C-alpha cells in the first residue's frame, strides 16, 4: 500500500471515531453560530473537559520524549474517547496505521513558532530527527495524514492544501485557539522547521 493510501485510510478511520467537531481549539465565531450563547458555552466546556481528561492519561506523549509505544497506546485511548486536538488525532492515526501492520510513519511537529503536529508516512528524518523545512524537498512518494485539518495528501502538496484549509475555515467563521486561521501563526506554520516528535535513539 502506498504512503498516500495509508494516509487516506488512517484519516478516514480516525474521522469515523473522532469527529472533527470534537476538538476544543476549533470554534465557530459566536456571531455565526446558530446555537444560543448558553448552549454554546456548555458544549465548549464539555468538549474541553473531555479533552483535558484524555490528556490526563499516564502515557500522554511529550515532544522529544515519547516512544512509539507511548504514541500508539495514547492514540488508542484518544480514539476510544472520541475527542482531541491535533496531538490526539495524530496519535490515533499512528495507532490506525500500526494496526494495519505498517511502521513507516512518524509524528512531526513544529518546535519553533508553531503549535501543530501531523503524521508523515514514507519520509525519513535525518539522524537528528529533522525534516526538510520546505515540503517541496520531501520524497515524491511521501504522504501526510493530518486528521485535525482533514487532510491526507502527498507531502509535496501539504503546504498548499493546509493554506487552502485555513482560508476555507476563515470563510466558514472558524477560529483556532481564538485566532483566525489566516493569522500568521496558523496559515504559515507549514513553512517553519519540522522535527520528529519521538525520542531519538
């Protein structure tokens, strides 16, 4: 199975059990919401409480310290809970890929100037765990699975697809961590340095 097919399959498997609305950092602006203010506040509080409970798991992975076992166990827990942000959805994707008996993936994050994580499939890092900053330099067959952003695509297309998604979310009235998706911290995060989330060695 190609890395792209793995990415698509993992994204759909995770989305089926972790709806994209079960994230506590993506919200529709109040002026565009059809829910009454009190209902919206209750829904947001319940989602945040559930995500916080998930993050209380003893195998909660930390950048540079997590093992693949930590990631897969946490991913299984997150997908069972059905809630989470990019970390939980990426760990759940790793769990789904692992369940298929495939181990050619890594969790990749932005160590400086960004707060996002995704799954890379078929793209090796260098010995220090660094990845090419420019997605156009990634392997032609490599793929990205980013359930949180609802993207599964060839790695070389990821930056374009990410920006399209951020622009689309702005039009839809979504905010991310109380910022517009088109704010620099979000729309341009894909240009920042990238590193393996996993412990080296």
